[in-house]
C-alpha cells in the first residue's frame, strides 16, 4: 500500500509514523507513505495557500490552484487512485470504510485546513470525502493519521501472524470480550474460571458470550446486524429479559 498525504503541516505526522507498528510496516516495505507540503506547489514569491472568502465573513479559504496542482502532480496519470479530502462534511469513517480503503493499492489523502477549501478543488480532483466523527478539528491532519493507522493494520503482515485483525471489535460486528493476563488474582478479583480451563471450545464460547454481553450493554445498536448463532440469540434474549423493566 502506498499513501500520499497532502498537507500544510507535514511535520505533524512525525510522531505517529515513526513509532511502533507503523514504523515497522514501513521498514518492512508493506506500507510506503510520502508527505507533500502543499506550499511547495505555489507559484508566487509569497507562497500563498489561502485567501479571504468571496462574500465576506470570517476566516480563510484554501486556494484552488496550489491544492489542485499538488494533487495532479502527486497523482500523475493514474486516474484510478482515490483522492480523499478529510473534512467534517465527509462520510463518517467506520471499520467498513476502513476495509474498503485497505483494498486499494494506493490512496491520496488531502488535509483541509482553515475554514475550508475552495469548492472548485472538490469539483476538479476530489473523489471522496471522509470525516472521522461528529466534532470539529482544526484540520484534516489528525483524521489522516487515524485513517493511515486503521488502514495499515489491515495490510497482510503488518500485524503479527498470530495476531490478525479478524477478531477486532467492529470487524466481528461485536465489541471485544474482556481480556485478562497474570496474575490469576489481582486485589481479590479472580480471572474467570472459563479462561483457566484449557478447554478451547469452552473458552471460545465464553468469549463470544461476553462479547455479546458487552455489546448489549454498550452498543445495542450493533446487535441489529451482528451475525449470531441460534444458541447466541437465546443467550441475548436472556440478557434482554434480565434487563427488561419490571411488569406493571
Ligand atoms: Cl476529517 N477534519 C476536521 N477538520 N474536523 C473533523 C474531521 C476532519 N473529522 C471529524 N472532525
């Protein structure tokens, strides 16, 4: 996977890209990331990238020329590559969208700044717009980092072989089951017997049920689309009954 990031602040990415799993993914050449400073695509001697909005009002708007020139320069003659603008107006990022993005060999991420970008950037070069949630950030950079991280961990080989992404919360359609490690008792709280049994079928069943319990408690909306067995549907019905308001 190759990701190009267009930004006015390429150094913002130093931390996330140079530690831990994203660092190793790049060292192993499973992921290549190139950062491009939009300011390098300006022509005037002042290297201006923003201007006041037509019609007045506060704030600044990112100009069309540097941004479109940057996208065209970076994209080359590959019309297939998604050019994604990070903006609170985009479609909301979910694990399903992350999976969709991870299937491309290449992505271009465009980080908006200031109050917005000239509408003609959208019309000229943007193929998709993504938001990472219903709140407002000062720019698209943090959102781009979120996308890079979430996409990278789905690339085969980025996570260890024994530690795939298949059982992640959301990928499974359920929140994750509770985890425990040593010691067996911590401040009088014991690890559940089911996990100490060595019975792999029993452990799997316990984990599925606890994932369902947690999802019921925290994200009942996710259960509408979760893939549950007959036995698990009965377990969920029992949970719902125990929680039901008292009769009368
Ligand atoms: Cl992609 N950009 C900005 N500026 N704010 C956001 C966002 C993106 N996603 C959520 N809030």
